[in-house]
C-alpha cells in the first residue's frame, strides 16, 4: 500500500461519519470514493494556499492566523460580505475613530462594532463548528461527550473513543504503542545500531574495515605489478615560475 492510499483509507471513515450525520446511510463504493477523493484534494488545496500565503507575506513556510484565513477565503470556506474594492471604499469613506467621543464610550462601541463586522465570516464559521450540525458529526464519530446525568452515562463517557483508537486496539494484542511504533499511526521509533552477526559491532565499523581492506589490497596489487601505489596524503600545490 502506498502512502497516498494509506492516507485516503484513514480519511475514508471520517468522510463516512460526516455523510451519515448529514443523512446519507448508504451509498455505492464508487460514490464514496469520489467524495473521499474530493475531500483529500480540498484539504491539499487548503494546505497549499496556506503555505503560499505564508511565503508571500513573510517569506517563510510557517503560517499564522492571517495566512490561514486568507487560504480559507481563497478556497471558498470563508465568504466575505464585501469585495476588496468595497472594503477599501468603505474604509476610506467612514468616519475615523479619533472623531468619536472617547469619554462617553462611543469610540469603544464603534470599535467593537467594526471588529464584529470585519470578522463576520470567521464568527459564522466558529458558530458552525460549535453548532448542532458539527455536534452531530462528532456524536456519530464517537468523540462527542454530552453531559452525563447518571452513572451509566458517566461510564460510557470513560469508555468512549474515536474509531481509529478503537480499531488500533482491536488489532493490537501487545499494546498500541509497541504495535504501531515507527509508523504513521504510532510514536516514532528510536534509532538503534544494527549489529552484524559474527562481525563488527556496527555497520559504521564494518564500513571502515572494508575501506581499509580495499586500500591495502590496492597497495599490494600495485607493488606486485611494479607500479607505485597512490599516496593517500594530500598533494601540495606546485608553483610554476615564469620568466
């Protein structure tokens, strides 16, 4: 299985949970594969636009919140209420904040109103993430824990896990950490020296001895053929005298 197929298979259950929470309870495998592929392409596009904005704005690939927001707008995830030209004209025509009375609180109220107006699309997206529709998706996926009202529900919350951890524990008899160590699903593996049976202690030692053996063999062949062996010492530069 290639790396691309692995990530698509990991994304597939998440897409199925979203479809089930939306109201789709069955579908053809080809249709599901198409939706999974579209989701992967969209996430890839969102990541590429974020990296592009980060490199264009501050000449590095570490994005900040502004880069992510611009990428979400480029991909249509955030829909601004006005175009760039309309925002520019509105900023040019509206009354400056310095002209509002600061003692009466009018300036502070106007500033809050403008901030809420400028971030209306972000606020709408946050409300969707925290809303009932996304809550239903998390409930289907097994990650949403409602407020427990009795001991049975409290016990269910302690045992509730997402599908990936449940699947990993199902196929692991020696523990998740040891079973999937060194893979994309587990913790990174520790680098250990590789020992050669009946030989040197490490591959580095074996390489060093092999190089020394090859040099000695080349020197002995050169002596037997009557040709001088190549010196391993660095040659000095020869200064040519000119008349």
